[in-house]
C-alpha cells in the first residue's frame, strides 16, 4: 500500500463546529486533495495510507468513529494516542490552482 504525506487540511463547517471539528479534505504533498470519506474508505480497504510528520515524528492516519456528537466516522493522526493528534494542527490547504491543459495542435 502506498503512503502519502498530509501537509494541510480543510475543516468541516469552519468555526461552526465548536469543540467537535473534523477534517473534510486532506491535502497531500503531491498536490492532491482527498475528501474525508474517500480517505476513510482508502484506509479501511488498504488502498492508500496517509501520515503526518511533525518534529521528526511520523503519525499514521486512522479512521475512527462514529463520532459521539455527529455519528460519522472521522480521521485521526495520533498513533493510538501514543503521540498527540496533530492532524487538526496542520495548516489549511493552499488554494489549488486550476489550470487547463492545452491540447497540442495538429502535427505538421
């Protein structure tokens, strides 16, 4: 299974979530944005793995839940509580540049 480093996150509902924030998108080092439900599915079925890295400590993401408040599964990066969950401390995802690929013209 391939593993990818998470470098940013988007949080569901912004600040409306109060004390119960969840990640809605993972932003990966390779530039991809992975929605929460896709990431949870990828983790559960062994398609892809994700990790964070802080101060030289790598923490693998895991799907947990359901949440006691919203009833949905969510993502954590705390290695079974042996290190603090640093997923929510990552910066917000950088604005993704949308570029359109130019089609090559006809060959001479």
